[in-house]
C-alpha cells in the first residue's frame, strides 16, 4: 500500500475517531444477523486460543465476543480509534497494527474476525492482507470476514464535517473468495444480505465469509 495512503488512512481515522465511535459503537444492537453470526463464531472459537479483531475501530465486535467468553483483543491502524476502544472496553487489550504487515509470529492466533476492515485495502494489496492473516493463524484457525459488496472505489474527503482522505474499496463476494483461496484458505461458507435501514448503516449490500486455514 502506498505509504502516503496508509498515512492518510491513519490520520483520517484519528480525526474522526470520537464521532465514528458515537455513531458505530452501538450498531450491533440493530443488526440481528451480525449478532447471530458472531454468536456462532464465539461458540466455535471459545477456548481455542487468542482471537484478534483486526481493524477493530472502537472495539464493539471485540466487546461482543469478550462478553461471550472469547479470549479476544483488538488491533487497529489508528491510535485515535484505539484510544476510544480502550475507554469503552477497559477489560480488553488493544494494540496498533497494520494488516498488510502484522508484527506477530506465524500461527499465533486461533481466529481472526475482521468486520469491514478491508474497505481501505486496494485490490493490488488485498492478497497480501489475506496472506498475512493466513500466516498469523494457527493450522485449523478460523477467519470471519465481513465486507461491502460492489465493484466501485469511492473517494471520501469529508466525513461528518471532518476532512479526511479515504478510498473505500468494495468487493464482489466471489472475488474475495478467490483471493482467500489464493492465500491458502478453505472457504467454509459465505452469504450476502441487503442493508438494514438507513439510520442503522450505509446502504450497501453486505457479505460474510468464514474461511479456515487447513490443518496439516
């Protein structure tokens, strides 16, 4: 990823961190499918080892899993977002990291949950991101991915009255499945849904994919 784009992404989220948290941190309350899928994920990974919420933002997904007994921590590029996450979730550990170059040993994590975290990853770099996730997972480890469906790349320069510099990259479900396969993952299942109401979320179709790092 271009270093300037990476820096822009980080600084943009630092600027909007407080507003983003106010708008997003409670969203799961209004998303029954997301809760159901996270409940299933929690049941599968509880007791299996350390789980990373990658691109955690304010840490609401990590909190949801933590409340269900998962050994979860959060990772995000933005120090501003991590500050918000720590304030909201003092019982959970959060750390800074870049999904394109994870500073973690091979096979360190039992699972990864990444909700809408690939939205700023260019298509030229998405395979690298998935390869890093694959490397970080232990054999048999589970990846739970959610993302916006589409073919477009949107440019955002003003968000909620804050100056930002963000590219929002949408992906087709089959496209992501193909990249995951190239990275070595075995797709377990995938599904799509229409957006919830406009007051709940941005009006894009959503996809969810569960994939596993094969055990030897």
